[in-house]
């Protein structure tokens, strides 16, 4: 198996602390228009992850939210936090191709500023509690150093049911 397939470093190589879009897509089942992270820029196993999302006008939710004042829906920012944390969690699951990560809770979600096309989200997620198949994480999204969203999310890995 290749390193990309197993996501494990070669024995003589340090673990990578970043992920490009192809590596993210190998971990998360989400695809356009619902894949909400573009790159991982920092990662510490089972502790912390930082991802980037570039917000563009051509995203479909801007057609209706709101046509004359396009702002990113808050629920999508919380989803971006969960996806970022999910990348950290799923990296640790050896049989992840047969699993899905699902929300089990959202707490203390706060939306402090609007996010508009042209913004770059920095999504920082810190693990609060880690179990083998479940994790509780605190997420914070900033744009140009200013907090736009924060939330605590809990997620669990469940079997993927194939149709």
C-alpha cells in the first residue's frame, strides 16, 4: 500500500502536519458542494488541527442566502468545524473506508461576524475529549484574525451502510 492509501508515514519519515485537497477527500466522504475545507495547514495527532476554507461567490448557497447580501450560513460554518475535526478523527481510524463520521452534538455555537465571498476561513479545532470512535472538539473560525464562529461539536464514527 502507498503512504497516501494508508495515511501512515514511512518508518524513517516524520508524520506530515499538512494535507492537500486530495488527501482530505481520501478521508472525508463529502464532495462539492458540501466539502467545506480546502487544505489542512497544521495538525497534531489526536490534539489539534487547523484548516483553510476559501469562500467564493460561486458557492450555491449564496444564490438564496441572501441574493442581495451574500453571507455564509452559520450552519455551514459549524459543518466546516466538524469536517476539520473529522479529518483529524478519521486519520486515526484504520478501517475508515467502511465508516462515516456523524454529528452527535453541537453546543455553545456562536456567530460573531458575517462571512462573505472573498473571505478565507481559518478553522482551528482542539480536542477536548478523545475516545476510540468518538470525539468532543472545540472549534473556532477566524477571518483575518477576528473570530466569526465558535462551537463545541461531538462526533462519532459509525458503520457506513452501502446502498
